[in-house]
C-alpha cells in the first residue's frame, strides 16, 4: 500500500501494513519512491502521512481512544 508524506508529497510504500491501521502505533516503516534507485526503509510519523488522494487516515487508525472521545 502507498501513502503520501504531507510535507514532501513523496509516495511511500508501507512495509508493515498492520502498523498503519494499529491506533497504538504512531510510527510506521516505509520506503520512499522518489528518485531512480530503491530507497532504504525509514520510520515516519503517521501524523505526517495521508492517502495519495489527499484524504486523512480514519480516526480509528490514529487514535486508540476514538470510541471514548466525544463527537
């Protein structure tokens, strides 16, 4: 799965998909797809990422207490 880095607009390939939708994890490991050579995996804050369409991640992916928060 690919996500986009908000600041650089680089596409990132998520290495461990479960980390992306685990609300208890604030970081994921991903590989940038910028440049001509394959990049080494790096750690990224989920708060700095979004879907390539520009949409934010669902709240249940980033907030472990999303069911208890007031609407």
